[in-house]
C-alpha cells in the first residue's frame, strides 16, 4: 500500500481553497483516502467546506463515468475519446449548417471559471461556434456587474473587489457571503475574514430584506424593501454629495458633476418610502461609511437579479469612487490575476 499527498485547489467555488489530498494505491488501484484543507495555502489558510470533503465520494463512486458514453437506442455504450470528439464536432457543425449558428447553445457552470484550462481555452472554442446563445452562471446572476464595468471602466471583466483583509467598513447589499463563501470577491473562510474586520475595530453592515447568516453576525442590519436597494443606494450617494462627505480620487474621473446633478433630487427623505429604510438611517450610514478610514461597498446577487440591477451596481461603484475608496487598499481593488482576461480579451459587448 502506497500513500501519497497531493496539494491541489478546490475549484467548486470561487474561494479556490487549497486542499491536501491523500491517495492510497493498493494493487495498482488508486483511491482518495482523505481530503483536508491545506494549512500551507497562504490564501485559504487551511479552510475547507463540506463540498470539498465530499469530492472523494464523486471520485471514488463506482458509477462515476470514466469515459464518454454514446446513447444507442435505449442503451449507453462506451466509446473512445477521439470518437466522442469527432462525433460532437460533426453534429455541432451539421446542426449549425442546417439551422444557423444560434441553433447551438452553450451553458458554462460556475466551476468553469475556476479552471485554468477552461478559462484559457473556452473562449477560442466559443468564438468558433459563433453562437449568441451563451449562458452561464454569469448570465444567471451577475451581468449587471459586467455591464457596469463595461460602461464605467471599459472592460466587462474589470471588476473591483472588496479588500476585505484591510477594510475598516464593509457595506454588503444583496449578498450572503457566509452561505456563498464569497462571490465576486474570492475569499476563502469569509466568516473569519469578516470577523477580523470587527476584531480590528471595523464595522460590517448588511442591507438585506431578510436576516441572513451574514446579517446575523453584522454590526448593523438594515431591512430593505425587496427591490428597493437602488433607492437606498441613491439616498446614500445623494447624502455623500449633499453633506460634503466625498473625497477626491487619485483616478482620472469624467462626468462626476453630471452624476451629482442627476442624483440631486434623490434625497434620503425622497428615497426612504421606496426602500423602507428611515431617512435618518440612510444619512447616518452615508456618514459612517465616509468617516471610516477605509470602506468598501459591495453588492452581489440580490442587487443584480432585480429590476434595477445595473443601476444598483453603478451606484455601488460610485459610492466607492466618490469616497476615495476605489483602487485603494481597504477599499475596492482591481485584481492582478494569474490569467488576466482584462489584458487578453476585448472587453465584451452588450449590443448597446
Ligand atoms: S469554500 Fe468549499 S467549495 Fe468553495 S473552494 Fe473552498 S472548499 Fe471548495
């Protein structure tokens, strides 16, 4: 019996936790015998959740598919990989030739963006398919993030993320990181990281129509009317402008005066009936956010999958920008990923 330790990453979710996987070989057959969090991983620091522990059940399952299968009548027959690739290519080409490019649709699940191979190569394949029918975890719940980045920063994937490990004030809207393990911010062991904000004297504020797991551990929870987040955000932005709570950004910025004029009538008092948060609480939240040495406003799925999703994300970015927290330690930071899709892709389009 030979035991081997492998250091790998879990790509089931965005947290990308480091894993230590122990395999045992008995008479030429290799089995996973344990999966643990990798304490040597400087990012996840040993964190693991039950999903990764259960990976060994998938790997070891005797019914797991280990080669392509082709359906023939009511039967499934094993075929070689080469034959499977040829079959798929022939059928895709034939379908598109007969019914048009858009007759083929693609769905990419969440782990596909946590996988180097798919991240670096799927665009080439999808580019060849030339279908407009592309769906993914992105199209399900986060396109307002990308549209906002496309319009504000010139690239749909230039997504500033909260600097959770350095911020003094984290305002969360429409997100429940304790359940999601953090989304569009890549934070393994997010609970420990949120508690660390509180431990260093900072504050976590959650805006959510329900008392989520994250709201329950926050310093303050504001119950917002479902779909009322845009009104609350506009009330915050208006207060920042009206009460002189803004800070200059080191970034080159165009159009801020137009924004100031556009939101001039969206006072906390005017927005309060729309979001069901008292005006004084909206104003105080804006003051607390601006007074913190560093702060970050983070909006996620709950403020995306709603009628005003893009407006919400636009104002989230503006709040970070006008308080000087965009592209700043402790605020919202642009990333420097190993595979830089911002540098290597065109930036997308929204047929605007
Ligand atoms: S939080 Fe769980 S599912 Fe997500 S990367 Fe870590 S171990 Fe995997």
